[in-house]
């Protein structure tokens, strides 16, 4: 199935045994990097997952340095070096990691700051309040992004004065997870294909998660998107002016056979999305009985 998942021939591969990760770029789409993550527990492999990262620009080169990945990307303005830190650390005075692409920090901000790169002016920029701001962890609306001839760059104007605080700025991006659909197996671990397994709903256990959404995908049409913003009515943790992160369960209705569809879980928020477990409830109908033919 990997040959079907990866499109094209691999022309650049890097790996890190310490991080349990393999990155692959193909000759078909230089903006796309396929990611293989694995975890061994002694002789047993407990995780084996494939995914992909879709970059805004062409990835010309990439390499590991300890717990960081460096990407050299090519834009109309030349080459840029991007750094991706694999450890998710909380931001200072925000108390959770901020998930933004091409992010940078701006210190001592009032109502305006300048973009470090011109190519960012037409992207979906998000500004998050940090140390010294009135509501750390909350976003600030952008009123305008205008090119300043005198400064030779784009100036961002904010809707509210940040009183000399620090802000985190970056580009919104979409991240998603498609779990493997459940299967019925016998005592030997062999898949039983003589029955029908219909899932009523998925129960997604969350940890410190903000906005999250899910949708059923089938060849005959997709279900409506179901979103959860992490706020629970009446909860003492749901405070106006503060970011809502939840540890609750996110229940996603499915009501379909597992061989006729799948569920996609996604978020484009700057807030964390941490899935610790996915359970399901459903019904299995057996259509026949296996007969052993002997040795």
C-alpha cells in the first residue's frame, strides 16, 4: 500500500533513528514530504504510521540535527532555511505550544510590526498574544497589511494595542488524522471477512485540545462536518478572555459499515490537537461459519 500512497519516485530520503522518523521527497511534487514514524518496544514495533507534509514552497533539501529538522525551500525571492522543532514545548506565559507555520516572535509590540519576509503578506496570518499582553494565548485581529515604501516591507496593523507585549505570528495550516478502520479478527489475528461491521460512533479522547473537527468520508457522499471548540457550557474552566483547552471526549457519529467509509479528524487552529485514544461502538453481523480443512 505504500507504493500506492507515495506518488512518484523517491529522489531524497533522510532518516533519524533517535526520532524514529523517515522523510521522503519524490520527483512528482517537490512541495510534498512523506513522513514515516515508528516506535519499537524491544523486539515489538508498537507504532508504524505514514503521513505527509504539504509545504507552501518547493523543498530543495532537508536534514536532521538532533531533535530538529531543517528544510531549504525555494521561493520567487530565493532560498529560505526553515527549522522544525520536534519537541512540543509550551510558549512563555501562554502555557501551551502554538501551532503555526513559518512562525516568528515579535517583541515590544503596540499596534504595528513589520513582516520579516515579503512572501508572507498574502497568507492566512495569525497573531497570538504572549508575554506582557492583556490576554496571553488569545488572538488579535489584523486590520491591514500594507507595503511601506520607506521601510521597504509590509507593515501589519493590529485591531488592539498590545501595550508593548510580545506576540507570536505565523501562518494557519491544516493538520489531519485518518485512523485505520476497525476490523474483526479471530484468535489467530486473521481478519474475518465473512461478516459486516457497522460503527455507530467514534469516541475520541482528547488531551489539552482546542478546536477540533471531524467528518465521515464515503464514496457516495460525505457527512456534515462536526466541530468542537473545547468549551463546555457551565464549566469553571471556560472563562471569557482565556483560551479553552479540553480533556473531554469528542463523540463523532458514523452509522456506516467500516468497508464503506472512513473518518477524518482535523484542525486548522493554532491551539493544540492531542488525540490520546480512539474508541468505537458498533454492531457486528456474522454471515457464515469458518470450516477448517485440516493440515
